C-alpha cells in the first residue's frame, strides 16, 4: 500500500469519526429543547443553557475537524505528487505530534472530570450541578471519540513506519 492511499484512508476514517461530534451535538440540542419544553423542576430548567452550550461546542469541534480533514484529503494528492519523500516525512512528523497532543488531552480531561465531579458533590445549586453534569457528559463524548481517534492515528503512524521499513528492504535488494 502506498503512502498516499494510506493517508487518504486515514483521513476519510477521521471524517467519519468527526461526524459523531455533530451527531452528539444534535443530541444535546434536542435535550436542550426537551428541558426547555418539558422541564418542570429547577434542576431540569437549569439544564437548558448548559446543554445548548455543549451542543454548540461539539458542533464547532465536529464541523471544524470535519472541514480540516476534508481539506486535507484534497491536499494530500497535491503534496504527494509534488514530492513523495517530503510528503511521507511530513506525515510521520504530523502523526507523531498528533499522538503527543492526544496524550496531553488524556491527561487534562480526567483532571477536569475530577473537578466537575467534586463540584457536583459539594455545590448544591441546580445551575452548577447542571453545568457540571453536562460538562461531564461532553467530556465523556470527547474521550470516547478521541480514544478511537488516538488508536487510529497510532495505527496510521505504525503503518507509515512499516512502509519506510519496506522501502529500505526493497532498495537494498
């Protein structure tokens, strides 16, 4: 499998994955409307704004990553055709830096989860409880999707490295 095909397959899988952000955003929008229309208690009414905000944030994240990856797919072929070796090296570097960013995310998000959980335990106002619970829900969605994306980028990085190994053994023969 050549580098271009591997890169395009990875990016297309990313596009599919980022659509889940949009799917969950729609779910949060529906929940917000549901709380607005059906909420009778103070706690239910307190969820209206937080779920709306989380829906907007997930929609922005999903749309942004979806747009970037669609643009990247188009750019891959141009970059590959201009210089295959440079394209390969840039993909190795990009995948390594992306893996490092994910490691940072998986350290920061659990800390925010702990803080939100502690606020739920110690603050009894409906607004803060709704904010924290909605934040926890959003972070779980992010961890779920990013966990899959991390696995995908690690596999992509390993496949790129194997291509390099194959190229070296082919060139020696």
